[in-house]
């Protein structure tokens, strides 16, 4: 557990993520993520479109935080990742939100892109546990994380759910403004697995502890996808689950900025990637059905539950 004395001082010279902006968020300065010193939350509700072991029958208790330290050009949640949506709340309200989601039957608390608010999240989780919160906490992340920040979270997070988006620095620079993405993602994943080395499920198949790594396929990036999957499997074998996602939905602005991304993943491309996973010997994984990109993975950021 983290020493909570002055944890909010971490906002005063912010180094919470690999961008290391060094801004004083407590006096209104803003870094790459555009976040202030109080969390902005755009939605807190049950969500049924996560992996089955997280959504279960009741849904995952997702809390969508505004702002993001990565801000990919193809972001499916751009409305919140660019900081435009959300309401400012304090730690006490965040704690209440966690408890309300548990009361609604959520199988877990699912922190969606909360790394830039880690001090507030730790305070709220501490308070929630003291008030009886029992369900697991999921850390849903872009994978672009600082190991020091992840260490602060040790003992608070039960399930790590990071993306692993790219191996190629050319792609990560082009699409996520982060040439060092794969280096940071590798370090982050190692720390996550150190904290949660073994997957644990209850009798209904609901995950209680562990690591699930997500990889979202992008158009014409199959070679990099194979490199990502190979790295994860060869490094961690069966100790992590791998979720291979085909839900990429091109946004209108990509037609001008990155036209090569303006299409969906085809059945053939996805099938080939699943075949590749079989060849590698990946057994612990999740795949998505055809047509999933048409479903409502992107919820309305209407302040529900905030
Ligand atoms: S959390 Fe935000 S302000 Fe802090 S280092 Fe990262 S991008 Fe910069």
C-alpha cells in the first residue's frame, strides 16, 4: 500500500506518465493529457462489452476518466480522451461512485484511463475499501505507463487490462505521438505481471485477479500485430490472457489526416491473425465476433452515474 501522506503533491510536478511534463497541475498548468488536479469523469455505469470474464452477467462497473496521456489519432473515445467531456469531482464523490457501482451489481470497478489521476484514484480506493468495497478493481490502460506510477498502485489493483498497441516506433510515433511506446509498454507489462502473476477466477468464470493484454488490430498493420502477439506470448506464455480485437471503427476525421486507416478490419485479416495465434500456441485468449464494430462499444458520455 502507498503512503498517502501528501500523495496529491505528485500533481505539482507531474511525472505520472512517460510524457514527464513536469507541470504544476495544482495551480492550473496543463500537460499533454490536459488533466487538472481533480478527476474529470464522463460516465460511471455498468458496461457489458468487456471480455466475458469481466462483464459477466451484470456488467463491469466502468468509470470513464477524461483526458489521456496517449491520445491516438484513431481514438474511439476521442470525446473524452481529448478532455472535452466530463465533470469535475472530488475524491469523496469518486469513492461514492465506486460504492454505487458495487451496489448496482457490478462484478468489478473498471478504471478506464485513470493513470493521470492516480493520486486521486488511490485516495478514493482507500476510502472505498474502508467503507466496505469488496469487488476487484480493474486498471484499464493504454499501456503507455510509468513503472513508478504502477508501483504506487500495488495492492489496489486486482486485474490489469493494458493495451499493447505497437512494437514499431514508426507506427507509435505516427498514430500515438510516442516513439517510445513499445519500450514503456514492455516495462509496464512486466510490472503488471509482477504484481498479478497468476489469473484467478471464481466459480462462475469471473476474473478476480490477473492480467489481460488487449491488442487492437489496425488496417495494414498486420506485421506489427504479429510482432506484438509474438512478444507477449514468448515473454509471458500462459501467465497472461491475450485479447485480440477487431472492433476498430474509423472516425470521420481520419479521411483527411490518415486516410490509410479509414476502413475496418476484414474477416480475412482477422481470421489470418487468429490462425497466427494458433501457430504461436496462444491458448489463453479472447477473440471478437464479426460485426462487433457495429455494436455499442462506445457508450454515451452523458455523465450517467457521475
Ligand atoms: S499525467 Fe499528464 S501532465 Fe502528468 S506527465 Fe503525463 S501527460 Fe504530463
